[in-house]
C-alpha cells in the first residue's frame, strides 16, 4: 500500500508541475534545444526528479516509509518515472485517452 501511495503522490506532483496552471508563470517556455526547459515539459523527466525528492520526504510522512539511501532514491525515482509517464499517457484532462482508428 505504501508503494501505491508513493506512485499516486508522485503522479500528482508531476502532473501539477508539468501541466498545472499554478506553475505556469514559473515554468520556462518550451525550447527543446535547452535541457533545463525540457525538464519542465516532460512528465518522464520531471517524475524521475519528483521520485528522488519524495524519498527525501519519507521521514516526514506517514503515507510511505522508505530508508533514505542512494539505492532507494534511484529505484523509487525510476518507479516514479515509469508509472507517472504511463499514467500521463493513459489519462488526459478529458479522461481516458481513446485513440480510434481512422
């Protein structure tokens, strides 16, 4: 259950940072020639960094409890990245993405 809480929180935080109106003024313009700008427009990239940041928050929450170590940070960042990207490709603002053949 801890891992599910971690995944959903990582997805939520990633979605807010990448797509949320609240960060619109802080998010740099899309310019894929600059790596820094790519980070703020890519759910796969941002969720990796959200994942390791959330491991640092582990001692301060009761939702998940992981030991703060480099190994856990890397593994949980990868879990966060993969699942957040999967969920962002599955769901958009209008619900489930459904691609119908043309």
